[in-house]
C-alpha cells in the first residue's frame, strides 16, 4: 500500500484533527513506560516519543516518509538485536505496508520480555471506514491504506505472544475536509465515547510482550538488604547470650 501523500494529508484540517488526538494519546501512554531504548517506526516528521523519558529514543523508517530519522531500514528486517528494545510505537505503520504481519513479527523479535508496543490505525468499522469503501482504489491517503480492525490486530498479537493491555478509539466526526464542518461535528467526540465507543475513526492500542515460563529474579539490592537484616539479628542474639 502506497503511503505517498499521507504526510501532506496530515497537514490538512482533517489530518490535523486525527494527528492531534493521536499525539495526545501517545503522550499519555508513553510517559509511564520505562527502560533504555525506544523506537518509532514511520512518520519521522512527528515525534510520538516526546513524552517518554528513556535515554535512547530514535525514529526509524524505510525512506518513504519526509522527515528526519536516525535510522533508515527495511521495516521487514529491523537492524536491532533480539530482545533489545523496550518500546516500539507504530503510527499508521501497518496499514500502509504490503506485509504488515512481517513487520509485527520483527517488532516482537526486537522487543525485550515485558516490552511494549503501541499501534495506531484507522478503524474500518467507522464513518471513515465507510468512506474508504466508497472511495476509488486510486484515491489519495488516507483512503488508500488497508485498514486493520482491532479484533484482527488482537488476533495477530495473540499469535506472536503479545498481550493487549489498553486501547482507545477517537475522532468520531464524519470524514469531512473543511475546518468549519469539523468544528460543527466536534460534539460527536464527546457523544461517541459514551454511545458508540468502538466506532471512532482511529484507534490506539498497547500490547506487552509476554514470555511464558520466565521467572522474575529479585534484585540484588533486596538480597543484600535481607542478608544485612539477618546479620543484625544474629549479632543481637549473640550479644544477648553473652550477657
């Protein structure tokens, strides 16, 4: 699926409407995820990791996007070691890729156990999804992508050992292009969260890589603290016996 023109669309009123919601949700989600390495796949012109506090944060893309990225790579073969990344964010990465499942497999490979992945996409079961079906095949983005539903994405997660943890839908206004109409339909964002929460135009979901059979090891400092308490108890007992 071609991504050509998607960055330009994000600069339109409708694109900014979607981007503002997604940026806000990413800021909330990534702020409380800790580790050492975080990577954003695609859309390097927008920083979806800006609220995260990991020491190493960088953007990776395959050259299809305009913007500054620290790493250029084929997303089907990421240049990162196994179990080396704590957080991966994927803003509209899968729906515009010809082999999205392979990209997701690579993400699972590079994630550390208990690492996080955040995926953003357009919801096919929405007014925007209906608009896409009515659009011509050669229509410009965002209608050109292959929209993935959340249930389908959840199935892919399950197959790869990723457990969905959180998610949200947003942008309930119809797929209009003019700012004045978007403002008039803004009331639907509040109503949508209450009355039809799964019908938002876009979604963001968070999953964690689970490694079955993994045993958590107690940090060394806790062992030292326990040994120190034991030594104090022994010393106190010996002093009592001497008396």
